[in-house]
């Protein structure tokens, strides 16, 4: 379903509280343990072929992500990098793709060989993006797999509709979902988003409200949704970063990493340029 482009004013939304990173409510740094989407609905098999689940050595889902090429995917930096300590988290990791059910035996599993994050990523959650390099190439001719396209550098999507998908919690108390869920979303302007948060909303952030359910129904991304893709017409425009501790957007919109602000980082890193502006870790 397509949305008309609209403009929201601060008068149309409730007053927000303080910023709380998505996964670690008592800290200013998010944890890699995220959640399924509140107020979401079921997906169909192979409806979102670009979706991945990032998992640890115990086969536990920790974050979402999206395929952007045969050997690359995008997720959130805080899934892999501890900004407070300035170190990468211990691996190994792998991705699960080609399914909308993590219990399914019909899936594609590939190891993570390296992770790249912008050096500017910090506990303020700006530039919260991880470029994942896979140990083997994906066969994108496989009917179960596909990729999302990258936006143009600097593109804005204020007032546009999008779709969020993820394996996170469906209630504020969990547990995580084994089934991929989806929810429609509406992107809002950063200026409006800032009115709900004390901490700074940076240009590298993108804010959106989920609109799958009627107003007043609890909805929002939650634990285990970190890194999940926000997509407009097969273009990845956002990556789940943080929101309020309640996961309910009645307290404020969700905050994503604005992919169009980091297209240069993605292209140069995929082309093999790892300079002083990029942190990386080989797994």
C-alpha cells in the first residue's frame, strides 16, 4: 500500500520524554539484544527476500539487517561495536536469509567475515550503521533471496511511506519472534522528531511513526529489531537504531539511521577503501 506524501506538525502529536537507546534502557548505548515489532502483522513467505537475521555462535538472533549485494548486508553499528568501550564485540556471527521463519529448515546461512562501521559512530547513536561482509557470495538468482537498492546521497523522505520488517518483540516484555513481522511507517521531519527527545537528533538520523494500527494502539519497534530495514519502494532508507524504553511510539517516534547520509561510506568500503574514517574487524 502506498502512502500520499504528508506534512505533520508538532501540534498533531503528543509531547515526548527523554531519549532511551533501543536495547539498553539504563545506558546511553544500545545493546545488540533487540525485539519484534509491536502492532505488526505477519509476512508472507519470500515477501521480503532482502531481510536477514544476524545471529551469534549459539544461533541466537541478535539483530536484523538487509542484503545490499552478493557479499554485503547492512545492519546497525551497535549490534557489533561497543561505542562506550571503543571495541568490537566478540564473534563469530552469521546471517540467516531466504526465509520469514527462523525455525524453517529452508534457509540460507552464511558466515560474517568482516564488519565495518563509521568512525564517527558514538554513544549518541549517530551514524549507527554496520556494513557486513559475508564469507561467501549469495546467489541472488535464488528465488528466496534479493537485495534492496541504496538511496541517492542526501535524499530526504520526509512525509513518505515505508515498510519496516523485523524479528523483534511483539510486546514490551518479549519474547522475540521467530516469524518475520512487518509494519507500515510514515517518515517525519527531524525538527519534529527532536521535540520528543532531549538528546540531539542528528542529520544522520531519520524518524518515523509506525501506522499499521489505529491511533492509540501500541506499536513501535522493540528488542531484537535493531539493524532492521526501513524500506521505501525497494530502497533502504533507514536502519533501526533506538526509541523510547516502552517501545510504544505514543511516547515518541522511532529513530533510524538515515542511509542516504552514509551512501559514500558504503560505496567506498565495498570498493575496498578502508581509511581512517572507518573502523573494521575481521571475524
